[in-house]
């Protein structure tokens, strides 16, 4: 279970609070969605979960599997099953996709006490998953994300997620930039990972994604706080009414 | 030049040792005279120091305080020892020619001369061939004291001839192994002659046996003559490990329409100076000089290039990438001369370093001397640290920080390695860089 308790986060080198007492619980086996206006702090929450520098948790806690992850390095969190699909995946010139994936998979396996995969086993493992996401293996010979289209980058993120086999999946606007077919392919990928062992947090602006990945709960985040939670129908409501109601409440 | 300079201890020792060494050095009386003249020039010039413009950042007089004796006789070096010392390069399919402490070792070599390629021992040629004087001759570069020392002291080396129109099936790998258990001074001179229209790759690999002394002084020079329309990939790999001094000089002359790709891979040499001088002797020739240098602790790696566009319509490209850790120092000097006649010259130069510690230092001095008006020339130099956002991206995928950094540095270096055309060699260099970044020492891990 993911438990975020009254989390306050400010920028490390600026006196500006971004998350202002955010509380959220996602039991394993569930998919929760967060929607909210631009700048409300959704990506900040995702980064703080993954352990990015530049943010300071001033109070509150984040527990995963009953254990606080706040003091853990990003790679320790990854080993514990935390995965963030970035809103803006980064390009790594000069590092081939396969090399990157193999390094990551073996690092995580090592940390989880599993034997490393041999190169042929690894290739088989990745190729099968890449095919299902419609990712050409030639793309994986190229440097990570370099020269990829926006949609290709998002699919590559999902491939990383699938091969790393995380238990807490955070997807930050994975749907933006995807065409209709890619949206379905990515959603199928995400749905295939739904399991009683996994918790997922899907950040999105569009209700359409939630037709494919039907969430157990939907949360509305405005100005660094969850303002309302509900079932999947809340997303449909938001689609019609927008955030005005919550923003006035926040002000 | 003021001849009455106060000699340093090292300079005196080099001059004095020569009279003893001269009798042992190969060569006819004509060659003896050449050596003696060279020693005379060295005596006048002395070791280069910081007030000599080209040596501003590498003050040899100050860095080399004493001169090491000749190597102790090395006994029982085996092919297996060589393999271990070569590390990632051992797997390379190549015509192998081995030198131990600067002396040719036919028993460890595996080059069968054929109609396409031959590699003779310089010592043998100097003793037996009256025309061999040109092998040592470096007239026109009389002001280079390090080269003068090389001419005076070079006892052996490889003279590689590639026949016109030959396309070599595999690279020629010249292996220079450091074996002496006592610190030693070694001078080698190589000559590469690539016939018209021939295609070849020649590698000079400087490696170390596990038991060799840490300290050493190497003075190596290679004369390269690339014939009309010929194509040569010329790569030096310096992996001597240790606190020694590695002074290297490449003198390359290109015929018309020749294609020359020179590459320097230098890792962890105490003090290295890689000097390359290229002269275009015919139109439409192309050069690509590139390299990767990796230095940590107090290591100092200097790359000094002089590209002389003496004729029109030639193309030059230079890309050097360095990684500096601790208080290491990198030097890059790239001089491009475009003579008045050399219209339509196209030259581009770039030097980039990753500075991984606040204590390291990088001195970059591009010098464009352009006397023609219809030319395209450019240069650039950057120094940076690793991108923290990329480090985080890797770590968020479970890759530990040190590994993430190594991966990113490798990718930075990779861009230079891409310049090496031979795939097996490129991969081997990639592995050497990979190991260096993770502090895996090939020679020692096998032993
Ligand atoms: N590293 C940072 N430096 C400066 N400001 C930041 C930083 N990270 C976040 N912010 C600010 O914090 C606020 C929340 O940003 P965040 O990216 O979390 O919003 P978001 O909800 O993901 O928005 P969007 O829907 O546009 O993706 C914004 O005002 C943003 O400018
Ligand atoms: Mg965002």
C-alpha cells in the first residue's frame, strides 16, 4: 500500500511550497488517477515519489509497503518497486536503448536478490515486450529516446516499466502526445500489468485515457492538495465542469 | 637561441648517457652521424619548458627531473603475458608485431610478410640497409627537442610497408610492452608507408606487464607516409598504467586524395604528450584526427596537433574528448595553418572535456593561422560536468549513482570512439573506457 500522509513539499532553493498537505492512500491491486490544473503539483508529487533532488519535504511522510521511502536514494526506491514514467522522458545521447535497459534490469535484479539475466535471455525478454508495444527493436539500438517522437518516447517509458517489473507505477501524463492507436496500445500495456501485487497512480488531463484504464478512484488535485476524491465517474464530471469549482475553494 | 643555457640534471644525463649508448645503437656510420647531430641539437635546445610556446602547459624541463637508465633485460615474456597486458585488445584479429621494452621480439610476433604487407625491425634495417637513413631522418623538424632525442636514441621500432592497392584483411597491431622491473628509458621509431591506393589500419598499443616498474620514460615517434588515394586508419592506445612519461610524435604526410584517420586513446599515463603533425602534400586529401583521454589523480595528458594545409582543397576534422577526475590536467592545443595557396580548405576542430572534480584543469588553445581567403574553418572547446537530470533519470531506473555516472561518461567518450572505423577495435576501446571508468585494470585482473 502507498500511504502519503499530510505531505508538505517546497522547492529546495526557493521558499515556495508546492505540495501543501497532500494525503493519499493507494492499496495494492488498485489504480488511482489524479487530475488537476496545470501547475497544481502533480509532477512534483511524482518526482518526490521517485526521489528527485531539488525538492524538500518539510513535513509528512510517504510509506510504501509500510516503510518510509523519504530517506531512500532513487535507485533504492526503484529496487523497492517504485517506477515513474516521466511526463518528459529524457534523451541520453550515446547510450543505446538495449544497454540502458540491460543495465537497469540487472541493477534492479541484483538489488532484489535475483540473478542477472544473460544477454540472450534479456534480449528475448525485452523483444517480446517491445513487440507488444509496437516498438521496433531497431529503435532500441539507437541512443535512449534520442530522435524519438513524443509518442515513441512515451511508449519507450512503458517498455521500461514493463521490463523493470515495478510494484508501484506512477505514470505522469503518459497519454499526452499519443495518437489514438498508441493510446490503446499503451493502455493495454498498463492494464496487463494490473495485478493484486501492484498499485498504480495515473496522472492525466484527459478522461479519455480513463476509458481505457478504468481507475478505482479519481482524485482532484488543486494547489498542492487533494480537493476531492471519487470513483471513475468523477473524471467524467470534471470533463464537463472543469476545475473552477475547486479553484475557488482553494482560493 | 642562447646556447649557453644552464643544463638541468636530466639534460646533462641525457647528453652524457648518449656517448655510452651510441656504440650499442644500430646503424652505419652515416646513421651514427645523424644521431650525433640530433644529440647536438638537443644539447642546444634542452628539454622544452613553459617559455617555449608549444610547451606552455607541459613544462617538460620541470616535469622530468631525472633520466632513467636502459631497461633491465626482460626474460621469459610469453604470448600469454602479452595477451593479458593487451586486455580488451587481445581478442582483435590482427597482424601482431611485438616489442618488449622497445626491442622487436619475433617469437612473440605473428606477422607473416606477404605481398600486401611487411613489418621489418628498424634495428635490422639500420644495420643492413644503406638507404635506411631516411627512416631516422626528420629534417624540417629540427626545433623539436623531443624528436631530436628520439632520432639520437631510437634503437628499434617497426617499419611497416603496405603495398600499392593492397587492402589489408586485418589491422597491423604493433604492441609495445613494458616489462622492465626497473624504471627505464626507451626510445622507438616506427615508419608506416602506405602505398598508393592501399587501405589499411595500423594500431600502436602501449601496454604494461603486471610486474613492470611503475616509473618509465618512453619516447616514441612514428613517421607516416600515405600515398596517393590511399586510406589509413592509425590508432594509438596508451595504457601503460603507472607514473611514467609517454612522449609520442606522429609525423604524417599525405599524398593527393589520401584519407587519414588518426586516433589517440590515452588512459592513466602519468604524463603523456601526444603530438601529431600532419602535412598535406597533395590536393583533395582528408584527415580526421580524434581521440579520447582519461586522466585521474595527478595525471597529465597533452594533445598537441599541427595541421598544415599547404595545398588547396583539403579537409581536416579534429574531435578530442577528455575525462578529468581528481586533480588531473588535460591540455589541448590545435594549430591549423592554412597557407596562402590552400584555397577551399575545410577545417573543423572541437575539444570537449568532462571535468569531474573542482581540482582538475583543462587548458585548451586552438590556433587558426589562415593566410588564404576562400576557406571554411572553425573550432570550439567546451568543458562541463555530467547532467544531473540524466543521472536522476538513470537512478530512477534502479541504476546506482556511480554506475549511472560511468554510463553517462562512457556515452560522452563514445562520440569520439565512433570515429574509429574498425568495429572490433572500436568495441575494444569502448571496453577499455568502460573498465577505466569503473577502475578495473585489465593487466592486473588477469594476472
Ligand atoms: N524544480 C522546480 N523549479 C521551479 N519551480 C518548480 C519546480 N518544480 C515545480 N515547480 C513549480 O511548481 C508548480 C507545480 O509544478 P508541477 O510540474 O508539479 O505541476 P503539474 O501539476 O505537473 O502541471 P502540468 O499539468 O502542467 O504538468 C509549478 O508552478 C511549477 O512551476
Ligand atoms: Mg506535470
